[in-house]
């Protein structure tokens, strides 16, 4: 049975708290050293409630643990997952705090209203709504996939802290455990010592820092010793950079022919389009609708609704290449893909029809295996993007042009670090830097030297 990390939709209709308030509530439990719901229920009569200043919060916690709301959390994995789940819920459009709605009064009017409230309960509630906005706005800066990635390292640390706290505490009793949040310098150092890849350790540590910022937790644990530990790991266990797989124009041509030969037109056309527009497959290609494509005789415009570094989307122009390579022409690829989509999946909006990320990935590796490509299982959907970026670099495109084509931030180091084979580019540049000397010229120079 699949574990439920958060309450059902019914819970949100009956609870008095906003998801961000529930995040504060669950954070209080983690601060008390509690990790499992079972232990939290056993500690309900202890000092946990006394450490929660808000009466509303205390009543809601009692209801969640032993009252009428307990049924909604009975199948939840643990308190940490409930916290992550609620913060995820808070990021959804429908749960934007009312104080951030666009029809609220201007700041000057709000300031006057707060002054008139004074120190009464209504004034304090107003300030609490501002605090929710402070937490909510930074969350809006992240995409869903990025947010999920940041949860990985945070989850890893808190689970490790729970293991350490359970061992240190007297007989493992919750009342004697160390707080799980905020992080502890000693526990963080022990946690980092378990890593055998410095890059992973550094990434996970950044996740913990990010979550402490979101939850407004103290950062006194982030000391000089922490940074020295990371540096030591980089010397002792440097990250091994596995070669990044790329599908360049030559391999793409073979891939497309093989896909058509196997009767997989959608895979072939999706590959052409992914390469031509340097698309991220899951968040861009598979989210593209037929209405987002504007076709003409000699060019195609793809209007992306969202892009990783361009939240408001952008329009990408590609010209017809039939004169030089009709097989990989993006204009013809889109024309054919739309016709195939209308035949196979006329009801849907997606231009790729029912194609899923997993299906595309499996077919990529299968087709490359047919072509006897080494380590075909190391290729992925980003291989088209990498291949195009590398081809641009080989052709002499500037870093600015590559960043613009791939929707990276200007002067981003990502293309050079992850997408382009710098060694090959340097070798080509050095070869081109040598003057072209005709053999006859060399012989004449040699004769002249002898005569001299």
C-alpha cells in the first residue's frame, strides 16, 4: 500500500489553520525532538503543548493527535513528511495567503490599519499574516521539481538527526532527546562524515540551509567547522564526474532513422524537436500544446508557457532546414507530429499526445542499444540538449549565444561545466589557430635556407 505523507482533501476543508501555520506546528514537534506520530500522541500531555504559545495552535495539535482530526494523519509516515507535504500544499495557487491577493489595499493604508489595531489580538493576527507572506514569497521563486530536490537533503539530515537523538537520549525516551530542528553543528558534522561523495554532501548541505531559511530557523550551526568539513571531503572523497552523454547531429540522424524503422514516429519526431529547440523534455516538450506551435512555410515558432530560467515563458524561432537536412527539419517535424497526434490522440491538448517521460526515456536507450552505442543506459532526455549545446560550441558560437539558445542565464557556467566537452573545443581551436602552410611553400623555404 502506498504511504500517505499528508492528510486528505477533506482535512483542508475542516481545519482552522492555513498550511503555513501547520508547517509552524509540525516544526514545533520536531524542535521538541519528536519524529514519529506515535510518540507525539504519547507526549500530548507533556511539555510539548506548553512550548506552543498560541492557544489556537495547541487546540489544533490536540485535535490532530488525539481528537477529531487524528483520523486524517493516522496513515501518515512521520511528522517530517507531513511538514514537507504541508509546505508543498502552501505553494499551490489555490492556497495563496489572502494578504498577497492583488485587490488588497496599498502598503500605506495597511500600515494605518495596523496602527489603529494597536496591541489587540486583531493586530497580532494581522502581523502573523505578514509572516506567512514572508515564508510564502520565497517559495514562489522555485519550480515544483526544484522544490522536490531541496526536500531530499533536508529529509536526509532530519532522519539522521532523529537516529542520533534516539541514541543519545536516555533509553530513547522522547522527553530526553535532542531537538531535531534547528540543526546542530555536531550532528551536521557527523552527518557529513557519512558521505563518500563531496559534491553530494555539498548539495545536501545547501538543501538544509535552504529549508532553515524557509522555516525561519536559526543558522548558528553553520560554522567554520562545517565549511572545513566540506573542504576536507573534497580532498578525501572528491566527486567523480561521470561523462555526460550527448546526442550530436550525426547520432541524432541515426537515431531518427532507427526510430522510424521501428514504427515509432512520435519518438523520432520528439527527438528532432527536443534537439532543435534544446528542450527540457519533462517540463517543456511534454507540456507543449498544439496551440503553442505556430507553423509557416519556412519557419516554426514554439511558444513555451514556462521555462526554468524564464518563468513567464518565451518564443523560440527555428527555420526550415530541408535544403541541407530534410530529415531533421524542425518545421517538418512539427507538421508531421501534429498530424500523427490528431490520428492517435485527437482528444488531448499535448502535441506529443500520450507520450510520457518514462516511455520516451526507455525508447531512447532501447534505440541507442540497437545502434550499438556504448553505455546506452547512461543516455537520457537531456542528451539531446547537451548534444546541441556541444554542436554550437564546436561551430564557434559564443557563450552568450549558447546560453540564449539553451535558456541559461547570461554567462552561466552550466554549459561549460556539464554540456560541452571543453577539451575537444580547445583542441579544435588550437588546430584552427595554426596557419595553413602549403607543402610547396615549406619546400621552397627549406631550399631558400640551404642556399642562404
